[in-house]
């Protein structure tokens, strides 16, 4: 039961910090540097980097949705 909840929470349920989008689809849009464990935000304070990362993920997901809608 806990495994089902965790799966739903981490893949399906919308999260307010992700502009009410589920986290799993956003994880596919990470820049390559983030997938490799390198931060593209080196030198930026951690709070600012987290906010910038969220914005990049939101923008990337919306661009992908727009491309799918146009196809």
C-alpha cells in the first residue's frame, strides 16, 4: 500500500511547486548537465538555483506540450 502511494506521489499526483504538474514527466526534460549530476547553476546560491531549475523544468514541459499540440 505504501509503495502504491509513493508511486502515485512521485509520478502522477500534481505538485504545486511544479506548477501543478506531475513530477515524472518533468524529469524527462532535465538538461543533460543535470542528468550527469553536474549543476548548470554553479556559483548561484542554492535557493536561487532551485528556483531556476524549477522554471527550466516548467518551461521545458510547456514547450514539449506545445510541440505535441502543433503536431
